[in-house]
C-alpha cells in the first residue's frame, strides 16, 4: 500500500504540472485580449483625442537684441517668458465611453475655467528694444480635444483663439496676440479663460502660477491622482469625486524648469510637475481574471488533496483519468471567466463560471463515488472555495494575508484529519495506545 500511495502521489503531482500548461495558455490569452483592448483604446485616441496636459497660460515676448562690436552691429532674436502671479482653475469632468466591437475606451469632456493675474512690470526692461510679437499662450497636449465655446478674456476684453504656440518644444496649443504698448501702460493683466477640452482618461495641469490652486470635480468613482502633487483634500463616492490642489513657486521650482524646457529642450522633468487625475477602470475584468488565474495552482492542489484524502480515508481509489477531468474542469473555469467577462463584466461572469464549474464537478463526483450526498457536499465545498477566491480578489490590500491564512487553515485541517492514518495500510487506523 505504501508503494501505491507513493505512486499515486507522483501521478497527482505530474497531473498538476501538466494542468499548468492550459492555465499558462489561458493567462497568455488574457494578456493578448488585454493588449488588444489597449490597441483599440490607442486607435480611438487617434481618431478623437488622447490624454491631456495643459500648460499655461504664460506670456511669450519675442524681441530683437542689438549688439555692436568693433563697428559691426548684429541682431539676435530672443524670447522672454512671463508666468502668472496667480492661477486658479476649476475643472468639471463628465465621463463617457466609446466602443469598438466588445472593447471600450473611457473618455471625458471637461469644462475648465482659468482665472488669474500677471505682473507686467518685468516688460519695462524691454523698453527701447524692437518687439517682434507678444502672445499669451496655452500649451495643450492634444489640440484636437479643444471644444467649441473656448474663449480668452484679457482685462475684460474677449479675444479669438489662434491655433499653435510657436514653440518647438510645446508645439500644440492656442495663443492670442497682445499689444505691447498697452501692456506697458498697466502694471497688472487680469485674465479669464474658458477651455472646453475632451480627452482620454488623464487630465493634468501644470501649476505655472506663483500661487496655483486647482479644484476638480468628476462623475467617475475611480480616480487615480497623478503628477508630483497630491490633493490637499479629496472626497470619493459612488457618484464621483472632488479634489483640491494648492501649491506655489517655492514647492514647484517651475520657473527654472520651464526655462530649461523652452530654451534647452529639457522638458521631461517640467512635464512631471503637474497635478491632475487619471480615470482608471475600477472593474478591469482582464486584470482581475489574470489575478484569479494566479491562484489556479492553489485551487488544483486543494481539490486534488481532497480526492487523495478521500482515497486514503475510505480506501476508494480514484483513477488518474478522473483526476484529469476534474483538473480540466477547474482550468476551463478561467476560460469561461475571461470570455463571459468581456460581455457581462467580471462579477456576473465570475458567478456564472463558478456555478457552472461547481455543478459540473458535483455531478461528476456524485457519479464517480456513486453517492449523491457526497456530490452535494462537494458542491458546497467548491462553491465555498470559489467564494474565498473572490474574497481574495476583492481585498487587494489584504490578499496576501488572506491567502496565507487560507493555506495555513487548509494545511491544518489536512494534518488533523490524517493524524491517525497508518500510511502503510489501505485505511485509517487508530494509533496504538
């Protein structure tokens, strides 16, 4: 009997290893379907608008500087960049989805209201120089997302937006031309900008003001705050979220980074100095299905261990072919999960897949053991196991702890149930006193 037990253990371990092949194939399928969805999202972004980042407003002055040396006069075109003293932004996002086949992409429409003030006194330093052009500029990552109704008001005068920024490092955006002489007559310049912007998932805003504050509201309940600055306060519910940011020059060092971006083409660090949100998919069934498949080997071991324990305690042999059919049913559960999840969502797909697999296994076990009661007990057990697995997937922060406790509890039960087993004989015997 010892030799039979050892042979059966080797066979079971071999079956588990073989069954990992279809599990790995299903995981590869999940990766392929997830990549296909990402490609669809890229295609939708190409045909509409992608992630958005807004930089500005700022004033750009181009002037001619004259140098005379040894009777030779040379002229050089230079640029002065002026950032606002104050920048207050209020953004409201409304999310919607675009579909291509069974795949979808999450987009938003936003209304953004910019209010603030520039200190124009530094422009006095350019008095006497030849001014080529003065513009107020807003750089926008994907200009295709700009909607109708976007306007700029300077000192209560409305201006028509012109496309482009005239900056090689930040080419996309809008600008308006300003009168340099009028700016010199005033010490401050007040601005109001209404920007209607569509994008995909992400909206980030650079805090270019000496004092910058941002208030954002959206109807999406799964925000991921991005950038180098977290909100000073936020509120998240099933109806959406609100968040508020506040920062200043001392915390951002943005003026120096902005100069490096425009004049030295070193923009990576500057673009990271932003605050905003990424609307993430809180029910990504591909991610959850992949995480579920990571527990496949645990489920296989637990189910096979229960069958092996049944053989030892009841001396009822289970053929390796029967182990194989049970293992394949457990593997097909994950295939059902990913295929149904694409159409029904993860939660409903998980419920239907678990019920289908559990019913099939319980009917098979009842026939295999010729005992309907044992089939019913197995149905309850496997449904309980799938419920525990669902709990592990839902509790992301405590998944490792719950998984460790589950393994410990199962191992403890196995050891308690087999503590009187005489492994040299075909059934359990009480220990000799």
